[in-house]
């Protein structure tokens, strides 16, 4: 029990008066409950933001999808800073999905492009 008047820590939690200054001690149950509820946040798991991947996607694959991925990537760190770990993980997953989608589209276009070049050079 900490005395609010002088800050003396009274060993007896049920004491009505401070043993140092004699002022009345208030059983601050609300404060105790509050302190119990504020459990320290578990250390956040590592949430990859895929920002480099997103930038590469925007440059080399599809610009619109790459930009969307960059936005999602930048949200990951913002959410972590705000302690919104669930939302950070969601944004991280979305950035990853956009990057994979973009890579698949780029791969498909590359294959079509190569086929067209081959067909053109063979001269069908
Ligand atoms: Zn006191």
C-alpha cells in the first residue's frame, strides 16, 4: 500500500493510516484492477513487410500491383508501431499475395512474349 500523501510504502496492505505520515490510506481497488488488465504486450512476432519485394514488383513486374503491394508493405510497419499486430500480419499477407500475383502475371507475360518471338523468328 503506497501512501498518496508521502509515497511511503506501507507493508500492511490493510492499514488505514500511513505509518510514516499518518494520513489516511485509500484502498484503490480500481487502480489495482487496471494494473492487472494492463498486461505487458507479448513481444511482437517478426512480421515481414516485403517492402523490397514490393518495390521490385513495381519496377519489374506490374506497376499497379507493385504500388498496391508497396502501400500494404508500408502499412505493416505502421500497424506494428501502433501495436496492431493482427492488422500488421494481415497487411503483410496481402503484400505477399500481391507480390506473388504480380510475379505470376509477369511470368505468364514473359512466356507469351517468348512464344511470340519464337513464332516470329521461325516465320510461321
Ligand atoms: Zn504517508
